[in-house]
C-alpha cells in the first residue's frame, strides 16, 4: 500500500506533483465548533476547475449546510488521493483516471460529486492538442514519430491524445510522449523543443497568444461531455460521517450549478486563489460543471485506459461512484 500511495502521488492532472505528507489516522479529523459547524479539510489544485468550490464558500452554500471548509492547495490531483485515503484531508479533487487507478489498486476512495467536464465541443474545449502556427502537422495522425508533451505519462491526457491519434487514423504507439508541466509547455512549443502539446487552461490561452493552432480536442474525442475530474472522500470517512458527506455533496451541487450559470462570477473568484492575470483569464475557455458524473463517458475512459495498460485490474465504477 505504501508503494502504491507513493506511485499515485507521482502523477498529476494539471501540474507537476509534489507528494503530500500525512499524519492522519485514515478516518478523518473533522471538528465541530460550539455553534455546531463541522470543519472539514479539502485538498484541491489552484486552477480554474475548482472555482465552484470557492464560489460556494463565497455565496454561503457550505455554511448553509453547517460546514466550514479549510481548503488546502496541492500541486496535482493524484497527490491528493493518498492524502484523502490516509485521513489528512476529508475530501479531495482529482482527475477521473487517477481515481480509477486508485480504485483498481484497492485504495479506499469513494467519489462524492462531479468536479468538471469537457464542454463536448470540438475546437472549443478547455483542453486541446496544439502545434506551432507554422507547423506542417495538420491533424493528430501526423504526430507519428513526433514529440508530444503531456503533463503526466500514463494518465488521462495520454489516454485522450492517443484516442485523438487513433480516431484520425494514426498509430498512437508511434507517438513519442514526453512529460512536461503545463506551465512549461508554451515555451517548449514556441522554441521547437516539442512538436505538439496537450494543454489545458490557462496554458491553452497562452499558447494561442503565441500563434499556436489546435489540431484536436482530445478530451472530446474520448467521449462527449467527458467527466474529467471529481470530488471524493475515503470509504472509511464516508461510512463514519455519512451525514457530513451528504451535506458536502448538497453544498457542492449548489455550487456547481451556480458556477455553471454564472461564468463571469466563476472567472472572478479564480483571481482570489491563483495568480492568473485578468487579461489571460478573460480568454480562458471554462470547463462545464454539471451536477453529476457522466457514467457513459467514464466507461469509455476506463475502456481506453485498459487498452493503454493503465490498470492492473479493471476499475469497478460501481464501487467508485456514488
């Protein structure tokens, strides 16, 4: 288990991960104030994706449910998995593939709520496969033999890019994948160190400002409205604190719906927990924030992950999802 948790901490969805230490006992350590408010620690990544959580705090949706959030920032979703499993955090945010990897290896995690989804629109998603403006590459199948940057090998973005190459008629096994943090991709692409980059916002807005072109929308290629990331807890915490988990799910559902209906407010709240310049943020394509995970899209992601050898055993989505 120790090796497994360390391995999970080595991957991430949006940026290079640094593993989180933990001193938890595996059951969680939420405390109630004298007013009956339950304090819970939530591990998130400081990116656009978690805007609904911050917006929900700002609008009082969690307070209405009697919850007080202590938000802890991590560098990547996969690093949050072992922190939640060990009890350092009561709740966390991670990409769907990392959660499937954890479940397939019997790490005790359980999804609480949807996190984000692809927009489902080719060429208008928050993630894209990009090349320099003057590149000879016009479609994903032409990436055979080329160097393509992804933020984490053997995770959701590699699966997605491989599917784009496959759908375009190419052989994904002939693509040379290299691991690179999202914030390093714009410079690497512009200098020619890589031939293509799978970038997500706000790095996508940056590469576009440098004249880069989109040649595919990999997350859309995996499945329409792909559930990209979700909020989760440990199975032991859910069993011992079912009422708190229900309140968190209720407040988060209201937060997701509000953010989806008020994109300008969602953009504004991002400036409170990141250093994204307002000028860049204005050009960022926001993800979708539906209330529930899309089971069909997760089934598709699981199948592709199995085909790509990401799982030792097939993940059991019935056990992972609420």
